[in-house]
């Protein structure tokens, strides 16, 4: 009788619901910045979800969001979240975020309000670079530093509400 109960427990515990693609969280995940909630969605649902900066931004906007603005401690929180969920495959990818110097070369701003991306932003050494060929902000794992990237590279995105 005990073995039947144990077998039932094992089957219930390890059975995957039909149609469940992975154990990764879906939808928006909540983080906190200056005591305020910030919700981020990892726009990463298979290789077909990769796109250019403008394509991914459009998809975020279709959901009532925009590309994420990793200000302050949010960079660290999102990086830690990625490494706390290795089953999702986030750890070897790049993600578009909501910064750009497309309006004025060399003047990097957050797209939601055109406020400057501060000097304290965690740019990768030597970044931003690329001149007029790399006008959009992205982050790459494992370091999660900001990079200036060409709009046409195909990577995932981070949406923020």
C-alpha cells in the first residue's frame, strides 16, 4: 500500500502537463526598484521570437509594454533571475532593452522618457561604440553589461510594464 502511495506521488510530481513547453515562468516577473514594483517579461519563446530592436519593441508595445529600462539595481536583479532559472536557457543569450542614440549620435537615452542613460550605467568596457551603425542598447549574458548594437541583429528582448 505504501509503495502505491509513493508511486502516485512520483507520477504526480514528475508528470508534465500536455502542451507545457518548459518549466520557465511565463508572463511578467515582478522586480523592485526604489520600493516600486517593476514587471519584466523575457520575450523568449523559441528561436522564432528573436528579432531586430524595432521588431521586438513593436511586440512589447502590442502588449501595452515597452522595452525594459534596466536602471540602477534592476540590472543585477534581472541578471540574478536569469541565473536562478537555468532551465530556461536565458544564460547564453542577448536581449534588447529600451535605450538608444538613434535620435542624436552619442546621446544615449531611455526611450520611454528620453532621459539620459546615466554615466553610472553598466556599459561593457569600450561601449558604446559602433557610431551610426550601432544605435540600440542590448545586454548579453553572462556579464549583463550594456552594449551598443546594430538594429538588425536577431536577439530576444526584455519587455517592461
